[in-house]
């Protein structure tokens, strides 16, 4: 297994800038024009990829009036699964236009398929990767079908235990996926920070031997940046043009300016990690002048002893290090020393 995966020519892994995925989800609110405007706005944020979801209400659930088909609690309390997915789905006939708009804007686009017909549609659009949603992480036949297309799979792991995650990873790799990326995820909408547990990211990388990122449903950018600091190679976050416009996922989605900040903060955070070292950096060399050093603070005649009254540690740093003070005290000056001269060894007898 490898800690690096390539998506549309972009390498994704802990040794590369975090791969930021902008999830459009159902926030198009039933309008293709809005969906295309979202692609444009997403492209402007600097994200690495745009993701949509490929299903219909009939491919993901059934239209039946039974208690288990109704949502209890949370954002969608009281709604039936069929009603929710009927509202949120991105029609199959929109996909070509959405993919074309992303291509025109120079941004990678792929999707989450929820059944084999969705995989086939995406394959026909030459999707460079497939995203398996948390709720489908246990659907090994779907994972195998998508993996057989020979593209990378990104698998969210919300609710999945260790054995289920391993089974999903193995199913993908054995069926022909060109690499697997796992996303730590909390399947709560929105998720609270106390449940984010982003320390899971490096642990998953050790346990499963593949790149690991974060699918983030918490507010703002803090959890994503924290995950990047812990080694997350990818971040997925939901996107909307404006939360005030509503939409199935609007409450836990970022607006354009916020998403641009997410991209910037994740990538700057990754750059700031750097490496562990204790050497003076090139950018610091100009500041060395402002360290403390030993200076003559009162005129000293040749032969007079150096004392605390005529030598002191001050800024700037042109003299000998302050640690040498005890060694020079009491020693004679070899020549006349003027107030303001940096003290160096050839001035000391």
C-alpha cells in the first residue's frame, strides 16, 4: 500500500499540500443555473477539486411510509428519506453540463456514486476518481464496482469501525482501484468540535497504510486546519453560495469567502509545518544583528580592567556573546576603548 495517490495528475499524500475538495451537495436548490454558478464560485476559491453527488431518490431509497424511512432529530427531523433525496439530488441529465463547466474553469471534478448506474454515468464522463460516502462505506459490492473502473477511490469512514474500514479499503484495492484515500468523518450534520476527534487522522494512517484526510462537518475551518497539522492529506467541506438561501446542507456549508479562507488556511498551515530543525534560517540572518552582545558602555584607557561599569550585554549583536562576560571581567584593555564599540577578543589582554 502507498501513502500517495494521484488524482488527475495531482499527487495527494502527507508529503504534498492538502487536497481541498469543495462539496456542492444539494445546495443547488433544484436549479441547474445555480449549480453552474456554484462551480464558478468554487473554482474562484482555489480549491483543488469540486465534488457532487450522483443519485436519484429511487436509486438511494424507496418511497414508502414506514417509521424507519423517516428522519428523527437533527436538521431534517420529520422528513422522509425519499422527500429529502428528491429535493437534494443532482439530476443525471445535469452532470455533463456541470462537468463541462468545471473543465472549462480548470478544476478537477468527480462525484459520489450511490449505485452502479451512477458509477456508469460517471465513468462515461471520465471522472478521475470516485468518492464513497460514509453511509455507503459498508456497501462492498458498490465499492468493488467503482474500483473496477481503475480510478482512485476516496472513502469516508463516518460510523465505520476498524474492521469495516479495513474491509472497504481491501475491497477497493483488490477490485482494481488505483489507490485509496480514507477520510476520517463524523456523520453528524452539523458535527460539534468535541466529536471531531481529529487525532484519529494520524492513527488511521498508521493502522491502514493509506493516505488519510478529513471530511469535515463542523462549523468554520478550525477542525480542518487542526487535521492538516496532524497529517491530513485532504479536506472535504460542504459549500454554498449563501447559507441564507437555504438548501439541504446549507447550515453546515461554507460560503465562498469562507471556503477561500479554508483553502488558504489549510495550505498555509501545511507549509508552516516544515521540518524539525535548530539551524538559523536564511530569513532569520538579518535578525542576528539584533541579538544581545558585549559592548563597551564607557571609555576605557589601555591597561584599565574591564568591569561591569564599562562592559555590558546590550543589543545589537556585533560583539562577543554575552556568555563571555565573566571571562573578560577583570582583564585589561589592550588599547583605548571608546564607548559604543563592540567588544571582541583582540581588545582584551
